[in-house]
């Protein structure tokens, strides 16, 4: 009898038995009506009881902070008032170009070429055209003695590549095969020594080239008149000096 009693399952070992379950047709009318009100496609999870653990039951839900913390004010950056003196003090140097007492009469951007020997062909007598640089071809007039000169500096480096008086004897000749360049020979002083050179000046177009030639020849005439007036003044001064020298002569008899 003891073995038969032990073989019978109990509610504790088998869990919930069919005898403890309430059949669907025996449930209260309120429950059956509530289940019947749901549509047939209602997920099964709606009828599944939610089981909570002990920790979830005892632990209160964390409330989200509804109010955001005000932004912290960043400290204002203080401007530095420190002063640093340079180790080497450079004094401002006034650059004298020699053009301070001159006015620009005309200026045209162009490219300058020089006909002569190159460094490799020096002494051989072989001459070719070599580029001197790009810059502003200018005609300047001195404010004091009114003399005129042609001056051109290489742009960026400002090196003097042409510097000669506007001699009335200079003639601008057209370059062979080009209507926008002129060729002439002169005594140039760009390298610090007076040398006879042959230059060629090429412009952007023929219109600019013709305008430069017109200005060049116009100021040549001005230079010619100026030189003629200086020659007359020199002749008169020489005569006066000769007269004073003669009046100062004394003979031995006196």
C-alpha cells in the first residue's frame, strides 16, 4: 500500500493537474465574453500572463529626469597681455631707386630681348636673341633738369634690365615677321657700364606696339629740343668764361 501511494503523482511533483484547471466552458460568463470580444487574429501574447521576478517586483521603476541640467558656463578666455621683444631688432631701411625725382610719362607691359653672346658662346662671336625679362617699359622725365630716359625692370625681382637716355638718334625698326615688336640699338647703362646693345621689345598686340612707338618718338623730339637748348646755354657760358679770363690777363710791362 505504501508503494502504491508513492507511485501516485502529487500536485507538487506534476505541477498543475487537469483537475485543478478550469475548463473553458466552465469559466465565468464575464471572462468568456471578454475573450470572445477579441478578434480571431489577436496575438496569443495578449492572453499570456506576465510573470515578474522578485527583483522586478521589489525594484521601483527608475524615473527619467524630466528637467535637463542647465548648461555649465564655460570660463571666459582671458586675452594675453604679455609682450615679447624680438631678439634681433631690424630697423626700417629706406630704399632709394633713383626714380623718386622722376615722373612716368608712359608705361606698357612687354617682354625684352637682347641680341648678343650667351655665357656659353662668349668670345666666339656667335650672337643670338636671349630673353631679359618681362616688366613695364617706361619713359621717365626728371622733374629738375627735364631729361628723359627709357627704363625697364624685371617684374618680381625688380632688377634693371634696360636703362638708357632717350637719344633722338635711336630708331625703332619693326622686327622681321612680327607686327607687335620693335628693335633698336643704343648705349645702355643697365649693368653699371655704358655698353652698346641691341634690344627687341615685344608687346601683347600690334595696337599697344604702335602706341608705344608714337609715345617714344614724341618724347624723342622733346629730348632733342632740350639737348639743343642745353648746347646753346653751354656755348653762351663758355664765351662769358673766356671773356673773363682775357680781362684778367696782365702783361709784364704793366
